[in-house]
C-alpha cells in the first residue's frame, strides 16, 4: 500500500465567518469549521482536527511543525520552542537523524518529492538534485546566495539522499511547480508549462507510480494569510482544492492519501499571525480506524511510517 501526502502550509480549522475566513465561502475539502459542520468529504474521506501547539508556549511555526510532520517527532517539545521559517541547527539535526524519508529509504522503501525547483537554487543550497540539461535559469549574487536557507521538506529528503526535481522535470511532465498550475513561477520569469489542476493531478500520480511515499508541498495559502489578502487566499485555496479533489478522485486502489497543514493562518484574516487553531488532517483510502486517533501534526509522520511498516 502506497502513501501520498499533500501538504498545504497555514490552513487551520477556524470559525465559519466569511468576514475573516476565506474557506467559509467555499465548498472546499479544507472547509472544516470549529463552530459549524464542515463540508462533507467525497470518496468516504475522513477529517480529524489535530493540535499544532504541542503544549509549548507561543504560536506554532512552520519550521518546527513541518519538522514534526516530516520526522513524526514532537519537534517543538524536543527543542522547547517554536521556530519560524527555516529550520535552525537543532531542527536540522533532528531532520538529519529522524527524517521519515531517511527511515523509509533505510528500510528499502522508495520516497519521492513531487515539487520541482530551479537548479541554481538547489545548487546554491548544496542539495542533491536530478540531472538538468537546460542552462541555469538565473544566478544568485554572492550576498543573496549566503542568505539562502533550506526548508524542512528539502532537508527531510536530503537526509534520505533522495535527489530533488528541477524545472526540467516540470517541463517534462515529471514534476510539479509549487503553485500547481505554473502561473506563479512563470510570473517570476521561469520557463514552466501552464497546467490545469486536473492535469497536475495526473502528473502527481505518474510521479507516484514508482514510489511508496510521495510528498507535495504548497505554501501560497500561508503567504496570503500573512498578507491578509483575500484575493490571493481564494486563488491559492481554489487551486489547491481543485488539485486535491482530482488527486483523490483518481486515487489508485493501492494508495492512501493524506492532506494536512502545519498550523493555522489563512482561516483567520483578521490577523497576520499564525493561529492556535487545530489543523484538519484529511484521509482518503481503505478503512483506517487509526486515523481517528491522530492527536498532533507529528502523528501524521508516525502514521506514514506505520502504514509502510517502518519502525
């Protein structure tokens, strides 16, 4: 049984209030609410709200909670704090030692990251990548190059020595841009194909054909939340929802699909800050009563390992 994990940054379970929550005016998979029934899920899907705080003082942040998801470990508890943005040294060490990708690969499982990155970006971070025959899309000035930091997701795959995809893969239909449809990357001057969310879902499952674990990351909803930008939030959430629905609708019989976030944000545009709200974990696949027992975002990573028979 294979596992696919669609990760979307910054989406919590908030109030059903269209004045602050862009999900309240949409029938999205992630339109799940704390004060009203959520949208019924297709294909027998289940939704479980899980904690993002770990009982640690402060607001949950991306680096520490993404590390929790990608290691199955309670990262904020282990480092006694929440870390925003990019992993600091303790989180990098935790990912290097306990990355679920590393543990999967060590157990003979195959893992792949569906996102595609510009080759110069991966090279600047000294991350292993797939071969690219296209000339570099750009070059970093030395000062900017020194300021670049790897994300929790890229470090998790680097720990397993899994080569990351480049934009050559996106152009060849063997990888996805982070915005799914390619318009965001194209607006930044990058040569990538424009695709519908449904076409992107087809590519996702082609990428996943030879893997036991396939991961995709989308972070534009979190950016919209910090900007308190309803229009950007609608665009990001609409695109992700169409993609996720197509992934679920075309799920192979031998695959399980999880959709999760790391912390709340875009569900409350009355503030630019992350929220203390739980986040929804959605599950689609054969019966899995253990999903109902998920308590924190770290349990997502633990469940992936359990399903793939990795201790």
